[in-house]
């Protein structure tokens, strides 16, 4: 081994340590970003599931109204008129 290799290796060790530290910090940052994105996605999925359940319930009522006849149908139509859902309210629930 030549006498020049000792100082070169001595200088390479801190440089490699610094580069390793920078790499580790970048990996930690990516992990935090993925965790935050996962939490946001889970929250949105829960909101969408709630909204889908509400819409399914309304569709069931409308199917019942369409297939049934008589006084019950009129009462259900009036009940739906009493509780309208605005498009702004639906948009806020989805967002």
C-alpha cells in the first residue's frame, strides 16, 4: 500500500459518512410523506364510503316508491320533499 492511500482513505471515511447521513434523512422524509398521504387517503375513503351509504339508502327508497303504489307512495314522496338535499351539501360531504 502506498503512503498516499492512507490519507485518501482517511478523507473518504468522513465523506462517505456524510453522504450516508444525507441519504438516511431523505429516506426519513419520504417515509413521513407516505405516512401523511396514507392518512389522507384513509380519511377520504371513509368520507366516500359514508356518502355511498347515504346514496344507496336514497336509491332504495326511490326503488320502493317506483315499485309500490297507492297511499304509501304519496306519503314517501311528501317525506322526500320535506328533506331536500342541496348540491352544495353533497359536494361538501364528498370533499
